């Protein structure tokens, strides 16, 4: 099991894999309990959006949030690092293409997103801004990885705020990869964020976070702190 050690103040550079950073494909409302907490209907097919490579930032020892655009919510998500090019992937092809499992944050300017949604406009200003995807290093999946039994967890200021399992996803990881790659070819170095369980909420500078991921390949635990983005 290899967990990347990320250096202070260094931009994310493809983890320990030497791969170039690519796009980040994200899914909205992939856990019914999260759709319900924001009073959103459960979607009939996965809601997809993309963050650019400039959204990536190291998740620890700290990451920054903007303070001038309303509440910045944390969404804690299982992240997948793509290791080979795939399009219209079967479950087997999807499984073979996943080179790593990690923790990604889908930082969301919730008030901006609500304004954009009300006007029927795209979400990028709320979800794709610089630094909107703090990302951990990745561990290699086990040969017999159980994609429907990965745990993801967030403690904020020593209280559990999010605790989910990939078995709760509306579209499980491997079919989700098939759906994504029906629309977007995934390339080595791309990252997939698989949606957030319930418990999203605003962050403040000084918040102390403990993040955890559990998989057949091993567990990942990391600590980080929220700081204010310098305008
Ligand atoms: Zn999300």
C-alpha cells in the first residue's frame, strides 16, 4: 500500500504515479440521503459535471477556501485515479482502469450554486474554481477490491459529520464509470469523484478535519486544517 506524501505548498502533481494531472469528473446526488438533505429530487440518471485540473490542491496539511462568495460547503467523496484510457467501459474494463483510491473534496459555494441553479445556469463558478478539489494521495486497489463496500468519513472539529459507504450509492462505482465514459473518455491521470453522502455543511477558517477511507487494500486517515484563501 503506497500513500503519497504531499509536500507543503506544492501543487498536486498526479500523486505518486508520475501521471500528468487531468480533468476531474464529478457526480451530483449519488447518495439518496444527500439529495434529500438539500431537498433535491433523486435523479433518474447520474448528474455529471467536470472540474478542470486547476481545481486540484493538496488536501493536507491545510487547504484554503474563499471567504467572499458566501458559504463554502465541504462534500467528502471517494476519489478514483484513472490509470488507462477508457471509453464506454464495461464493469470489468472500469475496474481494470482504476489505478488508485483516495479522498477528494468537492468544495461548493452553496449560495452561488443556488443562484445558478435557480437561473438554470451551469455550476462551474460554484464548483470548479481554483482549489475547489483538495485531493489526497491514492492507494492501489486490492485485486479483489469490493467496489460496493468502501467507507468514507469526515470528522470536523472532532465530531463525525459525514459517514458513508459506496454500497449506498444510487449508481455504484463500476456502472458509474460506464455511464461517465459513455459521455467522456477518461485518460490516465484523470480523477473521478463519486458523490457525497449526507452531512455537507459550511467550512470556516480554523476548522480541523479528520478524513478517513476504508477499502480492502487498506485504510487511509489524514488530518488537515481549513485556512482562508488570500484574495
Ligand atoms: Zn459532490
